[in-house]
C-alpha cells in the first residue's frame, strides 16, 4: 500500500474522522503534515519514525488526518488520563491554602508546574486530609512571602510518626528524600534552592 513520507507498510489512509497517533513534520504547535500512520499508540509511532525512507524529521502527534494531509490535533487518551491524575494530585493540597491561590496568580501556575514535575517523576503529593495521608508524599506550601513554593518530603507514618526504625533512620531518610526532591526539580529546570530542611522553588520574574 502506498504511503506518504516513505514509511513502508504504514498505510496512511484518507480522512476517516477517527482520531489516532500519526507521524507528522512541522513545529510542535502547528498542524504538521502527516507522514505516516495511523499507529496504535505513541510508542509505535515513535519507533516507526526511524524507518522513514526519506530521512524526514518526524514526531508523534495525536489527532485526525485531514483530507489535505495536515493533522487536526486532539488531546490523546493518555493526555486526558494525565490531566485527570494531575487534577487528583492538586486536589490533595489543603483547603486552607485556597486563599493563597488565585486562578490567574503566577504562584498558582508554579504550584501546578511543581506538582506536574513531581508527578511525572512518580512522586505523589501528600494526601494530608485523605485516606492516603499515612503513606506520605511531597508536601507543597505556597509561600507568598518567599514568592515561591516550599517543597519537602513526608515519610510514611511508620518512619515519621512511629519511628519504627529509630530517630536516626528517620532523619537520614528525610535528608535523602529532600535532596532527591531538589535534584528532580533541578532536572526539570525549576531552580530549587535549599531552605531549612526543605527546598523552595521561586517563580520567575
């Protein structure tokens, strides 16, 4: 079957109105020209990009292929699932912090960015008032006086409250986890700074 862009066997088809993963060229934000697809998932599209016969730069994108060969972008099921997860993590922030966070406030945007960076690293927020509270997690404190967000790790109740392994182990693990938070946030370009036993991420000015 003939293809656009020279990817053997990919089977680019006419616009069927069905959303899927495609290989496209062009910028991240533009519609892009469909080179090949559809593929069952993002990973398959990404792997297939190495097989392009004409050497064209390609990247996976989700949407519906138009009749003219461009892509009408749509959020993928994975993106919807990610947004649901991120929202659930943000819902763990204590209610008493709501007055500190206005929707258009840059500090609110920073809280979302920090939460996303930690969640993508597999680090959950501490569920202070929910059923998962004893499990621990990252504690975020929006702090207008610092123009930033203080981030610290809270261990499982067994370590932090019951200290079943002793105070020394509790302190040592706490230090390691706070350092890990700092490294993760730095790797994501958020420029954390040491702040007491925690770290603070300040919003850019």
